[in-house]
């Protein structure tokens, strides 16, 4: 199929359909509204269901229901809307159901702004809702990667019976890039889900629930969930290393911030500075071995994000505090500029990579 | 080749479509491209802008802080973006609406009264933006005129394809004016 120029939000919608998703429940919010807008038109064309719910809370509980019935189902929102969905996400994780949740982050906290942000990192990777659960979090940095990761998101959600989040931001949602789509998956040919509540005629009923009144049983359930997260860490980490082999200064960023970092690395290299970029693609599980390899000979690491410092905590933790990790962030909808990142790199070089 | 462009004007002057047109034209030539709009309440009747990158290599960042080329269709856009253009960069100015002189002396400036020209030559002020795109093509050679004309089919919805010849004439006028 030939490449088409498409907005990130719309490309995600088409990618979901190609991945066999036939159910979408959501509620509009800038800067992701083009996604439900696209699916409102496109899902009925393929015999799917698009439903604009009365609220985000209703939408996520519809996702809970559809996932329990074994459907490939998705919802999307942006920061404040995702906060509203958190209770339902915890239930879905507790009930071990697969689904895909898209968050096109905007500036926060509160209603914040409608401009791009990355301040929902903690919410996405550390829990967000209540209880010991994790989402598998994928962070694309281009429109093509958004499309590629959408197929993976549904596959991983089914593999682990766990909600998967695609963590984007307003920039990725709004920008256009050429993109190529995979062939359409036939939803009928997807693996069966024998655990789903699809009618119990002739067999024991399947129960979809997250309530365990017996504490011992609930502890066992928690141990089972943890084992799943450990398996994810062993099997699912993904990342990109760009010019890190000989880098004195390694930048770390995800999503659209990583694009700015890449441009900054290019400019720094032109000035003769050995800079590189490490980009986690899975934010949970965090690519620990990969970041350690990428930073093996770095004198300093610089984390760049559109927040006041969230990813940077995982970078320090996963590098086991062996390398000085610096931070540069913008917030509230402001986006880091290439020039500002280059000047941070130059400062670090002048300081010999030591902590300021 | 790396050409980073910011296009800015009032909502309704067609800056978003101009940007998309250049991005599609780049795609026609197998270039790497990106397009990113400003979005938000400022677009209603206020200023609107988008950033376009055309490149032979993968686009590192679609966010542009120092454009090679700036399209200015109204005065607030000149004030907002003039300072950001790379030294020696290109400034394309709609002098029908921008009556002040640019402050920068290190830019290549091309002033064209495109609103008036579009009205006088074609009786349709809506193709004013195409004259500027034509001038851009002639000055930079970043994409060919043929690619831009080809890209019109992608940007204009099908029921507007009858306007392609008019847009083409406006593009050609821009090329001519830039060369003279």
C-alpha cells in the first residue's frame, strides 16, 4: 500500500481498525478528538461499533464490558479525561482484561492547557488508579511508529490479558507524516478467548470480576499479576539507541521530546560533540539493560521531557545512579526547542559531564 | 536538502493548506516530510501557523524553531516569527496586508501584494496564497512546480478539483514574479 500523509490521531484510528478493533467507546477532548472523529465514520464501514459515551467514566466501563466479552476494544482521551478513567482501568487490570487505551497528553495539572505535555508519565507507568497493577505502556515518536505500535498493543494486551496504553502527546496527535498501513486483520481469525463471557451454554460460567473478599485469594491474585509484569520485563522491552556507541553525552527522551533530542544530537554532532540519544519505546516495562548498554561510556546523561521531571526518576533508577543524570524540562504546554537542548549539551560538555 | 518552513497568517488565509500542499509535493518527490499545525483557541479568527519540513533524510524533529523560510500573510505573523528565521533565510511577505518593513537586514525578502494580485488577475482573492507558494518554488527549488500542482489533487477535496487550473495559474504567476 502506498504511503499517505495523515494526522497522528487519524492514523491511530485506522491502525486500530487494521488491528481488528471493532469497538470504540470514548468522549471527545482536545488534542485527541480527531481519533474518535475518524472512528465515528470509519468503524460503521467495517461493521464495528463507535459510541460516544456520556462521560469518560461511562466510556471506560463500556470498554470493561466489551473486553470481558472478548472484543478487541479501545478508548482514547487526553490527560484530564484519562484521570477520569483511572478507576475503570484499575478494574480492568484487576479483572485481567485486554484493551488499548490511548492518552494524547496535554499540559497539566487539572484542566491544564490543550497544548502538548508529558506530565502523565507517573500516572501511566506507576499505576494511576488504585492497587498493585501496571499497564504495559508504549511510547511512539512518529506517526509510522504509532501505527506499528497499535498492532503490537492489541497483540500484547491479548497475550498478557492486560490493558496496554499508548502514551502520546498533543504534538504526535496533531502532526502529519507519511505513513504506511499494514494489511487488515480479520477479527474473526484472531485467537479464541476461552476465558471471555460469551454465553455459558454447555460449560461452566466464566466470571469477570475484580472483587476478592478472601485476602489470601487476593494476595495470590496479586502474586499472579506481579509474575505477569516480571514476564513483561523479560520479554517485551523495546528501545531505540541513536549514536550512543561512542557518546560522551546521552540524551534520554520519549515521544515528541525524543524527536527534539534527535535534532539536538544531529546539531551537536555537527559541532564535533559526541552526543547520542536513548529512546525508551516501552515505558513500562522500562528497558533497563538497554539503557545501561547505551550509557555504558557516557560521562553524563540528560533527560528531556515535557514535565517537571518524571521520566528522569526512572532513568536514574535504571542506571543505578552510576552516571550523573541531568534534567531539562518544559511544562504547561511549552515544548523544548532544539536550540535549548543543544545549549544544555554544550554546558554539560564544558562542565566535563560532571554534576552541576 | 533540508528545508524548514513556517507559514503564518490569519485563520482563513489558507496557511494550513499551503503547508499541506508543500508536504504532499515533497512526498511526490519521495522526500521525507512532516507538517504540524498550531492548534487551539487562537485559531478562531486569530493567527494560525504551521511548520513544514522537507528533507532528503528522516526528519529529526518536526518542531521548527529556526525556519529557513517564513511565509507571512498578515502583520501579527511578521511580529511573531521574523526574529526566528535563520540568518540568510527567506521571508515571503504578503504586502497587501503587511504595510510595515521587516526589521531584519540579513534575510532574503520577497514582498508580493498577493491579495491584490489574486483579485486583479483572477477575480478570486482565495488563491493569493498560491502566488506565494509559486514564488517559494521558484526561489528555493525545494520542490518542483509539477509536484505542487500534482499535490493539489491531494489537498483539495474532490468537489473542488475544478479549481485546480485556477490554482495552477496562481502558482505560475508566483513563479513568474519571483523570477522577474
